[in-house]
C-alpha cells in the first residue's frame, strides 16, 4: 500500500512538473563562479529583470531561461553549451562574456542549426570569415570600442601611447582596435598573462620609462580594479593620462570609490551605451535596475537586457513558433525592439551598426561614482571585419 501510494504521488508530481514546464527554453551561458562571477551575476540580474518586465513570456508563450556557468574556462563553456543544445534542446543559446569561450562553443550551436546571441563577446573571427547566419550580437565586435578610443586620442592630439591588455583573443583585438585609428607613436605594448596576473608593477614601470604621453588599457573584471589601484600607486596620475575600455565600469566604480582611488575620476572611456542615454527603454531599464538591485547597471547588464528583448522581438514575430527558423532569422536581423542604446541596425555578420560615445567618470547627485556621455565619437559604425564575412 505504501509503495503504491508513493508511486501515485510520484506520478502526480511528474504530471505537475510537466504541466508547469515552460513552452520555450532558452540557454544562457555566463560566468557564475570564480571572481569573474561579478560580471556574470550582473548579466543574470539584467536577464531576470528583462523577463520580469516581459511577464515571463515571449510571443504569448511561457519561457524558461536555463543559466549555465562557464567557470571562466573555454572547455567548461563548451561543455555547458553542448549540454544546452544536446540535452536541453534549446533553440537559442545566449550570453558569453569571453571571446575564447564563445569561439570554443559556437560550432556546437551552429552545427545543430540553433541560434547564438552574444551578450558581450565579439571576436574578430566570428565577425569575419567564420561568420554564421545564425549569429547575432547585442554588444559590438571587439575592435570597435577601442577604435572609438583611438579616434578620441587622435582628436585630442595625443602624440604617443603605451598599450596594455591580457593575452587572449579579446585582448589582442582591443589593442589592434586602438592601433587602427590612433595615428601617434606606440611607445610600447604588453600582453599580460590571463586570467591569473593581477600584479602589473613591472609593466607600469616599463610604461613610465617609455616616455609615452598616455596609457591605454583593456582589463575587464577583477583585473581592472587591480590595474587602477596600481596605476594610482605608481604615481602616474597627472603624468601619464589613462584611457581605457571595459576596465572602468559600474561594477568596478563602487569598489574604486570605497578604496578612495580618486585617480579614476575624470578618466575617459568609450562605449556604445551609458546609463544617461536619453531614450525610453534606457530610462526604464536603469531606473528599474537601480530600484531592484540598489546599484547602477554595467554595460554588461545593458547588453544582457537587450539580448532578452531582441529574442522576445523575434519570438513574438513568429508567434512563438520556434520551428520557424527563417522567420526568427529575419526578425533577429530586423532588431525591431526598444534597445537601451537607442535604434541600431544589424550588419551582414550579425554585429550591430551603432553609435559609440566618449564617457567620463563623474560623481552623481547622491555622491556615487558613475559615468556620463561627453560626446558621440562614431555614428552608425560598422566593424572592419564585416567585409570579410561572405554573408550578404
């Protein structure tokens, strides 16, 4: 009798679980452990907020986001992507902070005819000769943001520059990007060990000795905070101006402010998004995020929020029919949704064609360190690798 009752209860539980199963499952790969989880959790918070704003549905269908942790490793990211595609059978895999993780994972997605939506990583390979009709991005191609910074340096008449970044796919793209548009002299360049190196004293000494007028760096996550602290401790503020991309952001600024590292105030960086952009979608996103999480969203969060809304626009366009891959592809290409960056178009390689802004670290009315837009650097900018993509 006990066994039968137990089996009956189990059957009812399984039926209830089945009844509650979502109509659509979407995979989301990010970093949820290791110190880099500070980025991944910011993105997860934005995904959760976007789904809250959508009422948990897309195209009239219930949606489940299956989060997977890449552990900050390409091999782990690939394993989790394999699981999402082959076991969970998701039609769309999104997320990806790191270019090396995306590069290791994308073949699994494309070989099965699924869609990959990057919330951050923008390696040159997938923008160029490895482009795919099922790839779309809500961020940028890696070179673009530093290209905008190179343009700023050129406009400001900076004559010489020292370059630093981590030795992996995105780091190489970032330094290559600034070199595309900066026309002055490169006094030196260091590609540092990734992701373990957090001591930059030797490289900073080399930068100081080079006589360069300014220093350009790309250090995301924990490495960014470590670099800023050591830059200030080295006494370079005022003698070697700091320009960066993806180093000073809403994730690092509260920590820098708590440490009283005022050398970052007034520093400038380029980005396709800022919390002060004046459009309805961005106002709703920033105010809701700050109310819910008691902090400013980062650009990682903004791009993750856009990812969910882009997917919603495509799912809605096909009436929730996820088997309509041609219709989904057309809708992804249209990007017909309220982006937090404002309107943009999609290039032949799936990368956004969009504006890039110069931003400055400032103190807001409540005394919090944040950023504001100084000026528009590029309008409707397309990445340089689109010409290498055979897609039309």
